[in-house]
């Protein structure tokens, strides 16, 4: 087996490898080249700083990594790791990181972060053996907020040019990489809706209607407990026309989790956020 970066794999080859590596996964994965292209673009994934395992020229596994400056620190994000079933159990993850970390150091990366499903024990063991440590637990919810009480005085409308420097001040906790404002800005599939009363913005929700997924939501602190969040969720649910979902909730106070359950969503999955510090 040999290790190579992924810039020479076509998007069709990478999509096929991604889907085959995630067969029989905890959640259904079926990407198209278009979806994967948008993921690469919006999350700042760098194929030339992502690693693959090859045998006889054929890809057997991969690790996609993105790089961003976050709070004056250069962070790498493991956006996806997958190995074909027949080649698992051969310490592929630590071996790929042995090859990748020197490349990341050259980019001045000081930390790598990722999310892993809490029941995926083999993956957790692989990341732990590569030096990663659990830092927090993330919660995922889904459901139908069809009986929630709303505020009929609130108008929900699309925000064609959302000001994330303002919206970011509404939140009490930071979303993970896939749901970060920097990601949403670049997502053609994402729409941001504002909740207004007398033309004053009180809260917002960013989501992907096609996937019925809420990426971000928040209500300005002074407007909370006025059914603004419930109104946004009901509006998004009505537009999506199906069960909605939101992932990687990480509110230390537990208030967001309580709100989601009160709105009619149920917890269905937990993940761990793990980090690896790259000491110089």
C-alpha cells in the first residue's frame, strides 16, 4: 500500500470511494459529485492536504482535511475519514496521519479537530491511537414540530444578504465546522430566514430545505422566551414538508437541548468532538 494526497483524484472517483467506504454506516450516506463538490468548497477542504491509501493505483481509503484560521490559530478539520470494509483493522487512520501531519505542520496547523459518532468504537480507538482526545459531546435531534405554539405577530422571511457579524452575536454557543458561519456563507444550498417584529430582527435560522436540516439558529438574548425560536422552527418545517433535523448541538447550559425537545424534536445520535494538539 502507498500513501498519496488526493488532488489527482477526480470528483467522481472521490465520490465513489466516499460512498463505498461508508456502506453499512450508522447513518445513510449517499453523496453525489455535486454534493461533495459543495462540501469541499464550503468547508475549505484541501485535497492536496488530504490523504489517501492506494494499492495498485486504486484508492482504498481517504481522509479529507480542511484548514482555517480560527481565533488567530490555524486549525485543520477532519471532514471525513473512510476506509473500504476489506481493508479495515490495519491501523489505516494512524498510518495516514503519520503521512499527513508533516504536511499540516508546514501550513502552521497547531490543532486538528473532528467529530465521531459516540457508538463508533473502532473509529474512536483509531483516533485515540493517533493521539486524539475527546473534548466535548455533541447531540443530534430530529422530529416534527407540528404542534408547537408559535408567535403569530412574528414575520419570518428570507434574508438574501445576511449579516453574519450581527447574527453571530445572537448565539450563546459556537457551532461546529460544518455549521459555522464561514461554511454557511459559501453554501448555495443554504437559506437564512429572519424572524421580525415591527421590522426588527429578533432571531434567525439557517438551513438546507432539500435535506430538511437546520444548520444554525438563535434568538437575540433580549427577545428570548417569546416563541421566536418555535416560530422559526415551525416555519422551516412547513417549508421543508418533512421531518427536520439539526446536528452537533453543543450548548453547555443545556438550554438549547431543552428547547429542541420542547419543540417536538427527539435526540437520536451523539457524537464526540476530538482534538489533536500539534506541538512544535
